[in-house]
C-alpha cells in the first residue's frame, strides 16, 4: 500500500526534465552478446549515414547523430512542427574489445554495430618475479 503519491516528492515536471534533456528516446537501442561479439542495433530514423559519427576511445563507444534545421522556409505557414533538429549522443562502456575489427552498417534508419571482444588469453599478462 502506497500512502504517499509518487509525485509528492518529485513532480512530473522534474521527471520530464531528465527525459527531454537526455534525448535518449530519440536513439533507442538493443545490445546483445553473441559469438564473442557485442551487437548494437540502434534506431536513428530521419538521418543519413553522413550525419552519424561513431568513435571508440578508451573502451567507450560514442555514437553521435546531428541534423541541422532546414533553412528553406519560403513563406511556410506551419500548423505544427514536431521534427527535431540538433545533436543526439549515446555512450557505452564496452570493456576490452578488438578496436581494429569494429564494423558498422546503416540501413533504413537502423544502425548495426558489431564489436568483437578480446579473447581472455589476450587480456592475461604473466608477471615475471625478480
């Protein structure tokens, strides 16, 4: 039984602040592991391949998509504008991966990234005792 409503301490405006500021809803993704690889499937509708930048640095994978506002307004009398413009970004910590074999493909608004994990043998280091 819940006697104090959820919105008593944190009202809906406070909850909406986190949702709209992160823009995470615009870059939904699924991540799964299969065949010693991470597979990332991310929906980025309305963007072209040239609008997307993928960077892998220090075992962090960052995906950025940016779109500029159309400047050709030419006497348009908008009733409603819902398409958003700007930069969207997601960053994932992947751990030890084989950076040279990362592969990405963009098809019909879906970005597919495969990231091979390093073998455990490669991660192991023998320390010489002096």
